[in-house]
């Protein structure tokens, strides 16, 4: 199993709107690709001086399915977030293997 983890620091002034959009639009869109079997959104506990931090995790059965997502779906879905919230967030992505 593979976990695709997206860690995001979102500006405080829009984080509630962003969180609702993620839960109601973006995460369902990612799940509708059929590449992932589970998703979670977690708030990172800690310093919120520079924004609010979240980790969004998507679970895929194997690396090949994740690679399909990355090639066929990720560019458009990531562009939607960037277009909707330009300059309001920083994101980095990590790929984890469940042992």
C-alpha cells in the first residue's frame, strides 16, 4: 500500500473556506479518479504563526496506481487548487510505503 501525503500550510484568513472546499470538492474529485481507496484530512497540531497546517492522505493499493494518478489526474487537480487560492498556500508532497 502507498500513502500519498500532501502537507499544506494555508493562510489563516481563508483556511475555513479552503477546508470546506477541500472536503466538499477537491478531495471528492481526487477520490473520483478511482486511484485511491481511502482519504483522510488531518490538522497538524503545533505552531500556527505562519498559517494553519494540514496533512491530506490518500491511500493507493500500489505504486503503479499512484503513478497513473500522478500522470493522468494530478496536474489538472493541482492547477484547480492553485487557481482558486493563488499565493495563499504552500504545499509539499510525500510518498509513503506502508510496511
